[in-house]
C-alpha cells in the first residue's frame, strides 16, 4: 500500500503538470487534527480547474493515480436517475485502488469553488497557481462539535423515543420484521444517538465531535455505557429483539437523566413508566389476544 507521502506527491504532482488545474485543496479527516489516523482514511481532494468538459470527455488521466479496483461517478449516476446536475461546474470521482488507497476527487470551476470554499472549516489549501483560493483559518472540526440542546429539543427527543417504541412493539407482535426493525434502527436509534451525543457533549463542554454516525461513541462514552450500547444491536430473533429494546430503554434512561442533571432540565419519568408498562404488556401478548390490557 502506497504511503501518505507518496499519494500526496502523486496528487499534487499531477496538478502541477496539468495547466487545466489551477489550485488544489483537501477536505475531510486528513485535515482534522482531532481525527484518528489509519490506513482507511480517504484522500478528499478538490482540483479547481479552468473547465470540466475535457476531464469528463477523456478520463484516461485517472489512470495516473493507480490501478483501479472500483470507481463511482455519483454525478453521472444522479443524472441517469433524472436528477438535475451541472457537469460544467463540477464533477466527482470516487476511486478505490488495488493497493487499498482511496481518493475522492472533485473537480470544480473557480466560480463553483468560490461559493463553497470558505463554508467548510476542514479545508487545507495544497496548491494555488494563481492565488485564487480565499484566505481561511487553519482546519478545525468546530462545525461538527456536539451542539448543546435546548430544553425543547431535549423534551422532543425523549417524547419521540418513548412514543415510537409502540410502533416497534406492534411490529414485532404482528410479525412485521422489516417494519419493526426499520422503526427501531431509523427512528428509535436516531433519538438514542442524539442523547448519547448530548451526554458526551456535556462532559466536554460541547467542544468535541462524536464523528459521522457516532463513530467515536466508543472513545467518549464511559465503558459501562458503551457495553450497554453494544447490546442495543440484535439479530432477527424476537427474544433477542425484545432484549435489545429493554436494554435500549435502560441506556436511554441513564443518558437522559445525565443530560437533564447537567443542564437542569426536567426528565418526564411518567412517559418512561407508562411506555415500559405498554412494552411489557405487548411482549407477553398472545397472538390471539383481543385486548392489550
């Protein structure tokens, strides 16, 4: 696998030798001083170009970066599905190479660059032939820090968590696994993960990022919380599913109480008690039942 230095020399070297490319900058985790470093990090690169058409028309230039294992052109896919695209302004190539390196390479015109360059704080200029890149501060992940919730946001999260559990419960009872699973993973987990993030934020004065999709939860959660969080995932067996639901409820209670204590919010424990009663009833409900309680 080619080392970071070799890849960067390849990326910048190509840009220096191609007159169509006037500037280069990098986004993503490689610019983030707080992101863990490993061999799976992408090279999120932007080439600022005089025009995009020649790059798209003849894509042989891509071979300069190595032997491709797979490539995705999301703009082309979007256009094929009927979405509005403007290839004259920008175009992207997501490239995975046979040595395991990945480059997400975005080409864009100067006009397009000026509309988005300063909006992303994890940006690092690499090359500027014409001094066209605006001045910016050093890369920072501040835009990804956990935001302190208002009491209304906190209350809404708690209410939606407990309310939507009834949908999971009835989905299991009806033997509608896809519905129950998606309700649990797409709705309930979203509220759980909000509370995890707020709990972590409260411990770090809201100056920390939990990462995309909570990928840094393990780093910041207390070990006991993390162990319980892992147990919120289960297989398709109904017994395991119900066990994970109740463990999720236990963890949510712990997290929500911690956040409430830290921010002097009120945790409506009656919502929890009432829904726990409902969940227990549905879990033990016979298939030929005519009433829930």
